[in-house]
C-alpha cells in the first residue's frame, strides 16, 4: 500500500561534495515518491454524491380549516341517587349496558314504605268517616235551629267541627300521597336513555339521599363537542365565511381522534355562548355530532377542525422536510442540475403529516425529506423516491 504523499519544500544551502552526493541520492528517492503519488491521485475514483430521499411538492384541493382543542360532552348526563333511605334489594342492570327511559335499575326494600302507605290509607278512611258524622250533626243542628230548639252557638260549634273534619281529610290525603311517592322512590328508574356506568353500591348496602350517586347514565347519540375560541378568531372566521356568501352556522365540524384520524361523522354548530371568559377572552362554541357506534366518549379531549369556504388548491410537503435556523424555516430542494439548494418558504396550516406551503415552492419541485444531514448547498446528491409520497398521505389517513 503506497505511503501518503508529503509536500517537499527543499532548502538551498552550501554543502560539501559528500553531502551533495548523499542529498542527490535522497532527492532521487523523493522525486520517485512524488511521481508515484501523482499517479495514485490520477487513478483514484471520484467521490460518490450522498444519497437522500426526496418527494415532489404536490398541489391538491383542500378546504380552509381552523383547528382547536375541545371536549366531548354528553347531551344528557344523569347521576342516579336514592331519594329514600333503605337497603338495596336488587340491581337490575349490567354495568356498561344501554338502558331506556323508565327502566328499573335499583330496588330499595319497600316493606316499611308499603306499611306506611297502608297506615296513611287507613287515616284517610277514618277522616272521611269522622267528616260524615260531623256533617250529619251539622245538618240536624240546622234543622233544630229553624225550629228554634237549639241555640245558634251550638250550630256554630257543629259547623266548626265539620270544617275540622274536612281539613283532616285533606291532610290525610296529602300524607297518603307522600307515602305513595316514598314507595315509588324505592324503585330507581332511568330518567334518560343511554349507557350506564359502574354501580357505586352493591346489593345489601344501606343507601339514602346522602349516599351520593348510585350510578351514572350518559347519552351517546348524538353527542356534543364544546371548544373555546378567542373573540379575534371568532370574528375572523365569521367574516371569512360571510365574505364567501356562507352562513357561520353551516360550518362543518370535524373531530380529530387521539390516534390523529378524522372521525367519519360531520357535525354542525348549534350554540355559541352568550358570555366571554374574562381570563382568556374566549367564548365557548358547541357542535352536535352523530355518535352511533359510541366512539366518542363523554369528557374526552379531541381535536376540533372547522371547515368552511370553497376548496382551494395548495402545495403540500411532508413536515419532515422542514428545517429551521436563525432566518426562519426552509427546505432543501434538488435543482435541475441535481444539486441540493436551500429554499426559504412560508407555511400555513398542518394537514395530518403534511403542511401547506403558501410561498417559496412550485408544484413538482423535489424536496429532500431524509438524509438532510448529508446534503450541503450546491453539492450534487443522489435522490431516491420515498416509500409514501406527499400526495399519498392525505388528511385523516
């Protein structure tokens, strides 16, 4: 293997004859070494350009959209509570099942309330009987008064007794109605339809009004999406939609799931709050969306995408191509000569794994997405296509 070539920088000085002969021999050897180095350099292969992965900037039709963070909220959410004290006798549901309005879900022991009901029924019957007696005495007293066989004061006493008896009937009926309600409360029924959650008490536990929620029912279809929007964003969005001749309430609402996929159902705005949060200067918007399969769960966080306006054509590139420095963001492109070049760009909204380029790129230009650390401006590169081009990774995929 040839030794590395070193530059020779001889110094001229006065030398003796013997030294001259020795240096002459050394010079011949160094000259031969230099000739060998030049031959080696002439036969060395040229350096290979670095390999990179590039995709073509693609133009696609997209709909203008704004993204926010929202929360899923059930249209109906009810905590089931006991309204009377007693021991749980039955639980007539399986946790997580769908229930309908009127379904009996819990049964509290009704025996004591049934006994109270029967007692109140007897009290009412007695009050009615007492009034029949006082009423008959009052009629007889009035007849005697007409015959002047009884004093007026006695008739007044009979009248008062009859009025008290009638009031006792009303009181007994009210007590009977309360007893009927208490007996009815021993059955805890579903006030709304939906899916029921975990039971907080099992059969045999003593429950009552102070026990808290026995279980919770949430409706699933349709479901609401609530999200805050600043006043500035709200005014800009409304102005944009109205300039295009649309109605702000007709804006389509899409939901981005935690796995970054777009939910297939489309919702619409149905409520804008009447007050603004003074801390954030934001107003709460609500959209209603179908949820037939129960994919959206009450109180989960989701992304909210508002789509409005006519579709527009835009240039999209993978987000992996973006680079940043002190001057801003840029991408590395491959020019017509196959060399890497820096291109300053301006970006817009993010569309899934891609980003919209508003300025700086033309459709079809090759953008380097992998191997950026090996590419230098003005350096030739060897480009290969990506496994999935920018045009194949659409929104919501």
